[in-house]
């Protein structure tokens, strides 16, 4: 009872900080209640659901309580992020929350600090630059004496003489340790200073990226400071060449100059601030920094041991799974081990058992992966509370766009044309906000962003690549895009996980995602604020599939299986939203907007259909049989790019065209007709060549009949271009399209009725199955009536006996029974 009262008091202290007009979502309130009890917690909720408040609010409230109590060094909350960009976003979000609470007069004058490096280690922006050349010193301005100016080393395109003594003249207390020990030395004219030897420590840190040619240096976010290392494993980097004896001597001298204990670091270094600064409430580190080898990694972990941790938080915790980011960044998968080691070290140092509660947050975690994630984070399944909400985003409308690529058209020109087509076809409200374009390759992102900055494009465009861009340039591009109401940013996947930018109305996937989790994360960047709506356009072409599979290792069978699941979702002929939710163990309660349901008029957003982007479902069983027989007749196993290059002889329209053939091949992969296996690349050390074989069982099933095999094709598949409509005067082709459309309607009606039947069989486990059965029967009836009006054959009748048995077993009301009987009669669809 006493512990219950303490948890209630702690929860009340958290909620008192919120302004009166704030309304917590049910998931947020329940999560705060469990955290106040000190329980380990896993929260799975939709993107943009406000999960970050679960650790931001307690971190601020605990800091305020401990400061008012007179604690000299308040406790902190540790947040681990997998991406540099996510750490930047979380630091900015924490600052924004502090500002809102301060404006609402809920915080004292001395508000908590964001993170150790959120304000550049305590230095002001005017005196302490984030990169060199600084642009303000005498060397950059050219006002230094010519003989002294000529001796300065080149930093970029200028001769910069910045050091902490230049920035703070006459204030030696603010200088670094080296400058305090050498007050008369300038320490900027020697080339040894560029390598960080015998020079100002802060200057050497800023010169590091210029000396090594790599991304690094100081930045305004915790994930890009010295202890916050990159997220990829060092094993993926090519081995360094052998060093000469002189190089070995220099390396030994540099290692000797590295700090060996916290006192060797400057007082403004992130590690020292973590251990000593009482204004810190939240510490943000990347997983690679927490697991880093070397002295700086050890010092970071030592600093965390010296500070009392109130809780440990892992954002985007799905990345620790072996089938996710941890497969190529092992440090992400070792976060739980680092937590255990840190708790043991803190227990030994303090003599008191320390094991702060753990919080794992994610917006995309299938139920089957939940036990694996908990084990990786060292969270017990028996004692960890799991809050799982729906990942559905009813404020986002989904569209799949099979791209028609003209002969000789580059991927960049196709991207520019596709963006223009989408923006012209989208509703006006969708084009009045910001646009995000996701691609897998940094080269594609850079070239596409550059092409979008040229006429006839009118909106500004920027590029964001987390690994190949300088941190200052990357941050500048992101801020410029956020300040542009209708700006476009072409980015890689790092900006598509966990980040939140208001005003994003249009998200374009200009590549296939690696798995369904990445797919859900990318489309979840749209409509992040309450009351917003968004459109997610997913582009599909054969080259995207070949490039995605080529990125995988030859032995990565799990990666191939995940990609096949993505194709299964993208090429579903029913509701796209329902297919995506099924991958996460959910059953959709009606579609709020997708291309299939908008086209058929089954969702509330039917008026938002983009007619220029509409697709048709063409019956492709005969074409699929011909394609599989063609693959079987080949002398050697073809590669996927070679198979996608041209259709087999005798292919009928529309599958004789390039786009029709590509979509047919990709649709056969999740169906099992074509089996993809990666083989080692004959010329490259890394990468694969996807090889394709056919499945005899699927070929036999298609020959003997069975279910129809509809294939998604663009509406202009007969016309052969991306803008025009159907070929005028081609009555035979139009009749064939109508017949194929009718077959697709029959298949969809049959699928809906089978789903209703499966719901009936498992209805005892559902809280309210009545509405779901009624909805599915109604959907099957409407699809069947559509097919019948177009001249249909027979459709499988609903399970009348099971419906009656369901009514009797669950004692439905008379009104519900009559409604089911009415729909049963309407859905029988017998020939008149």
C-alpha cells in the first residue's frame, strides 16, 4: 500500500507540470502510471502517438523535485538511440518541451539542460564554433600580419587561427587544459596542431574531420560529439593499409595524448558534464557510443556510472532485433548487455543494488518479434508490462504506383517526372505541405535533389544523407527544409525512423523498403500533428527490386524473406491497409483510405482518389504460366535483372510491355511462382546477384485452375506511357480489361467471404465479432454485386449454416440476426 501511495505521488508530480489545456492520450496516461510504479515497460504504438513524452516528462519532473529538495547532483535519464538523426531530433524535441513548460510557467527559472552536448558542451554559439574555419578570427578575416598569416595551416578554404584562447582572451578559466598549461603558445601555426598534437584541445577536436577526411567533429547534438560514434560496425569498413615506422610513431604519440581518465578531459566535454553538471536531466547517446571500444568509450561508461540513473530508455527498440539494424550494426544489439554491465558497475561503486527501470519504445514491432527484443534488452517477459496499441494511421491515405519507364529514361528523370505527376494528381491540401522522398542510395538522393532544384521544378529541394554528408551540411539542409512550408527533402532511411516534422503532407517511397517495419516507418512520417492528413505514394519498378536484393549478403536468407513479405503487401489485390496491419498481427476495422478501397468506393476517403495514379487489376494467370515455362526452359538460372529486361515471346497484352512484365515478375515472387536466391557477386567483394528459379507446384496449380491471379498495372498499361489514358478505338483491349476487372472483383469478393468465415471460426476469442462479420459480409456482397452488374459468373456463397450457428451460439439480438440474414440473402449472388 505504501509503494502504491508513493507511485501515485510521483505520478501526480509528473502530471502537475502539464498545462491545463494538455490532454494525455489513453496510452500515454497508462504508460506514465506503469512507469511511476517502477516497472519495466515496452510500448508499441503508432508513429506520431506521443511515446517520447513517457520519458521526457518524468525526466524534467524528477529534476525539478530533486533541485527543489536541494540535491547537489540530480539524477538523469539515459536515452539510447540507434541513429544520429534520431538523437538530433530527440534533443530538439526535449528543448521544445522545456520551452513550452517554461512559457506555461510550469518550470522554475533554472530549467534543466537538454543533453551534455545539446548546446555544444556549454559554449555559446558566438564564441565556440561548431566547425572550422570559424569565419570570425583574424586569420579568416585576413587581418593578421602577412608573415603570421602565411604560417597558419589551411583549414578548408581559409587559414583559421581559432583556439579557445582566441575565443576567450583574458579568461583562462574557460581555456582547455593544454592552453592553460601553455599560456604563451599560439599552437596553431604548426602542422602538428592539425593532427591534434601539442595544440588547443578544442581546436584539435574541430580539426579532426579536416585531418581524417571523415565525417566527424563537433556538432549541436549529442549523437555527433566525440563520444557519440557512428552507428555502423567497424567490421564493415575496409581494412587500413600497412603503416610505415614513421606513421606508427605518430600513431603512438597520438594515442599517448589521448585522455586516460575523466580529469584529463576538458570541463566542457560531454563525459565531464555527464559526471559533474547538475543542470542535466536527459543524456542522449547512440548505441555505438555506448558500446565503443577505446578510451573515450570507457570514459563515457565511467561517467554514466558516477551519475545516478533514474531510468534507461531505448527509442526505436525494434532495431535491436537480429533481423533489423542489429544484423549490420552489432552495437545496437548489445545495448542490453551494456545496460547490465553499467548496473553492475554502479552497484559496485555505490555499494547499493542499482537496477533502474527500463523503457523500450517503438512504433513498429510485430508480436512475433517481441520476445526477441525483450531478451536483447535484458527485460524479463514475466515482469515487463507491454502496452500495444494499433499502428494504423487513419490520417494517411496509401497509393501504390507502378512506374512506366520510357526507353532511355534515367532513374533520376523518372523520379522528377513521377514527383510532378503525383503533385499534379494529389489533392490541393497534400501539395501545400512539405514532401519527403525516401531512397536507399545516397547517390540517388544527391542526384535527385539536385535535379529537383532545376526548372521546371518550382519548389526548393534538399538532400539528407546520414553517412556521406558533413554534419554541418546535413543539419543545415534539414533546418532549411523545416523552415520551408512547401519544401522537398530527398533522404535515406535514417530520417525515416522516429523523427517528427510537422506539416509533412506527402511521403514518396522511391524505392522498395527492406522490410514491412521500414515500410510502416516511412509512411508514418506523414501527418505527424493532430488534425493533419497525409498521402503516402509507394513507387514500384523492377530496378528497385534488383537493387534492394543486390544489397543483401549471399547468406542473408532472412533479408530475402523480409523483402518477399514486402512484395506480398505491395502486390495485394485487396485492401492495402488491411494487408499492412496483418503483418503486425492486427485486423483492420474498416479502411480509412487506400488506393484499392478508394477506387471501389469502400472507404470514407473515396473523394480523395488520385485518378491519374489509379491502377487496374489484370488477370495474369495465363501470362504467369508462360513466364514460368520460359524460366524452366532456360539453359541456366537467370538473374532477376536479366529476367526483368524483356517479356518472353508470345506474351499477350498488357504483359508484353515492359511495365506489365516487371509487375508480373514481382507479383509472382510472393505468390511462390518465382523463387529468389542470392548468389555471390562474381566481381565484387560485397553484394549479391539475385537468381530466379520457378516452382513446379505453383505452375501445376495455375495450370489446373484455382484462384485467379490478378496483377496490379497502371491504368495506362495498354497505352505505353505514364500520362495518357487508354488507346482510343481499341475495343477488344477494353473488353479484355473489363473481363479482367470482373475476375478481380470475383476474387476479392471470394477473399472477403473467406475472411468472414475465418472470423466466424475464431469469434469466441474476439470481444465483439458481430460488427466484423457484418462488415466483411457486406463487403463481399458489394463486390459480388459489382461483378454481377458487369456480367459475372458465380461467386462463392457465404457460409449460411455457420452464420446461423454463430447467431445461436452468441445469442445475437433480433435486429442483428435480421441484418445478418439480409446480408446473407444479398450476398448469395445466384444467377437470375
